[in-house]
C-alpha cells in the first residue's frame, strides 16, 4: 500500500475500501473549525477520515443541530453523492483532521465496475440512516436533561477513576448543537443536575459525578456498578 496513513486503518476498514482509497484518494487536511464542505455546495466526492473528527451540522433559523459525527475510518458525503444533489448539511472539523477525498467521478466509476464495493457503500449508507433515525428518536422522545445525563454518563465511562473529574468534551454551544437545543438550556440543566446533587463543579469546565447510579437512571441506562 503506497499510502502509509491508510495502513493505520487496516483493522477498521475492509480491504476493498483501503485499496480504493489508495488508488483514487487525494490527501486533504483541515484545521479545527474549518469546513470540509457546506450545505448547498456541489458534491465533489466522498471524504474518508484518516484521523481527527468531523461534525455534520444542519444549520438554520439561528441554530445548528449535529446530524452525526465521524472519526477515523468514517465516510462523509455518500448521501449527497448517490442522490446527485448538493450536500444537505455542513461538515466541520472539530480538531486537526486528515482525510482522503475520493473524487465523485472516479468513485462512481469504481462502484459501477465492482459490485462488492458498491454493496459496501450501500451498507454504510444504511448504517448512517439508522444512526440518524436513532438520533431523531432521542431528540423527539427524550428531555434535554435526560440527553445531558446520558452524555455525562458516556464521558465518565471514558475517564479512569471513579472520582476523577470529567469535562463536557466540548463547549456548551457545541454540546447544545449535539443535543438538539440551545446553550442557555444546557446551562440551566447543568444547574438542575447540581441541585439534584448528581454532579458538582470542580474547576473551569470540570465536574465530578456524585451519584453515578442516579445519573445512569436519569439517562435511562441500567446500573452496572460504578
């Protein structure tokens, strides 16, 4: 494989996709906050994320909602490519990000000549559709407080030590976009969790979980010790 960066994704991606990226991919890099593409732009191809992270955001009416996120191994832009329409949402790098751009014309030609590769992309689109439906279901049926509790449970799960402080992992504005609300509501619900004695602030942007089981119960998760 001529692209050493792709080699790092061998355990995450099928060989057919790695081979395709090696053959037609063009290396592109983005700084935090930089756009890979904007809603309404003409589709140039599909981005394969090599490293970093990207938020796909739907903007309008003075607010933004995160549709999904992609990290290393993720694909961006398949829906726009296959529907032959403009990008329906914007892609923003949340950290320094490296990707391979698979140009639209080259990618479509490869898919026409390889049914296995075409099926792989179809499976990816199906998985993305299910992910978006699950996210919409949470937005429709869960309160912001429950979604925030779930976010904190997930953050704590990735932090070593039961009493170790955790951060939100992003700004309150970004978290509002992630949870489908506005910054002011995030601030209000953080105060609610403090009043319930489920969390306490321990520094700028840092919190300690005081009652892990109660927080999991609020999030709708089954207690599993903590």
